């Protein structure tokens, strides 16, 4: 049975604006919310801009909620960039006519909806290394299904 994570595009916009404006309550910054913000940015700005903008937005949001961005917590470059590309692949597959709430629900009910989806592609040692947290590190277990190494 599929879960309804979001029931309107307004919910998606609320999360994205909350991250951008650093007003989203910290308990609302969930795995699903990360993807909601990513999808909103992707649809509004495109992949190149989302890849450029999302890292700074997450770092600033973390800082505003008291989360340090260090080698062991806070912002994670490899997970962020992989997740943006995963979201972009679902957005492209479903097309521009599908509402963001439906795209988010499809994404979150699929393999990327699992919070540890990245561990199918990266070993824990590689993924949680300071190097992967600071910059892009390609998968060491198997290639990503959307063609980014």
C-alpha cells in the first residue's frame, strides 16, 4: 500500500520556503522534507541551479536551527547531490504536468524513499567519511541508477 506523504503542492512550497527563509521548524526537516525541498527547487530552478543552491541552503538552515556542519554532523555533500539527482530522475520520468505532491509521493514510496537508500550504492565507511561529507565521492558498491558517478 502506498503512503500519502503530501496532499498538496502548498505543503511542498511551505517546506521549501521554510528552508530558504530558515523558518521551517526543525522537527519538520525530515527525510521526506529534504526531498520536498529538492523537488521544489528542481522544478523552479532546474537541476544545475538546484545542485549549486541546495548545499548553501541546507548549511544555512542547519546553522539557523543549531546544527553544526562538521565532519560528523550536519550537511553531507554526497548524500545531498545524490538525492537531488534521484529526485530529478523521478521528476523527469513523471513529467512537468504531474503535481509536485504526486511526484514526492511517488519518490518517497519508491526505493529512494528509504532513508538509507544510499547504502545500496556506497559502503558505510565511504559514505560517512569526512571526504564524502565535504565533497562528492562516487559510489563504491554499484553505479547509481540515474547515471552519475
